C-alpha cells in the first residue's frame, strides 16, 4: 500500500456500520456518516476485507479501488 493511498475503514458495532474513517496511511482524515449519501456511495463501491486486526476487532477495512 502506498503511503498516500486513501483507504476507508468501516467501523462496526453489533454488526452495523456506525462510522466510516477516511485514512491516508495511518493518518485519520475525517469521519463519514454511513447513512449519508457519500457514506452509501463509499459502502456500495468498495470491497470489505473480513480480516480483523487484533487491536481493532470491531473494524472491517474497506479499501479504495483507485
């Protein structure tokens, strides 16, 4: 993964996406409401990795296709 690559992390709680984090490398750029128009677009156009990182078991990673 490139350092400047933008990724999206779908934060889940009880099986529901509660927030989408836009990240550039390890830097958090902003939080997106998954119920917003932009949130729906992101969730509909990106793939979710089901692998969870040990320190963040409540996140699924969504990566940009760009």
